[in-house]
């Protein structure tokens, strides 16, 4: 069943699922959002986001989950905690590099803990993927389950 058509970051994504949609409780911070029973599908194009997709798949091989949950609250704090980790000598584990971003898998907005895998990805690809992810989950409540779908 078709749920939503989203245009974000140059990517058109169809989010599908068979579960019923439920509204957030009145007065919640998620007012006006949807909470489907089944996971929503976040689509990434293999042509547009090859390194992001590769990193997501690598994170699965490391044991990170394939089904995630939207968790916006504290995402910046989780990201900062991860990216500011230091080794025994006090050096950053993931220093910045010109032209590259430190991609996290799972994304901070889709996890509860600071822990995630980090890879260097060209800034343009990482930022476009982040904008696409943000656009695709924008109408959904925190706690909504998310699965990735990779397209051509």
C-alpha cells in the first residue's frame, strides 16, 4: 500500500508499508505526525549514494540493526559524543578531513546510543543523503520503525 511520495535531495522515494497509520496522542511533542504499525521504507539510490549504502551494509555486518527507530531527541548529543571520542593519547579517533564528512551508521536520528560505525564519505554525498533521510522521515513520529530500501 502506497503511503507517501517524497521529493528530497533530488531523490524521489516511495515509502510503502501495509500497517495502519495511527496519530500521536494529543499534546505530545509529535503532534501531527504519523506512526505506522509496520516499518516505513527509506529509499536511497545506488547511483546517488553508493558509499552511504556500502556503509549501511557494513554496519549490518558489524551487528547494527536493520530495523531502526526514529529518535530525534538527543541526536546532536549522540553524534557529538561519537565524533569527539579520543584515543589513549587524547587524539580524536575521527578527525575531520577536507572534502569528507564522518558518516555514522546507523544515523544519530535512528539510534538511542552514541555508538555507531564511522566512515569518511565525500561531503556532498553524505549531506545529500542526510537531507534525503530527513525529508523522508519528516512526517513520522519518534518511535516509528524504519527500514532501508536501495534503488537504482
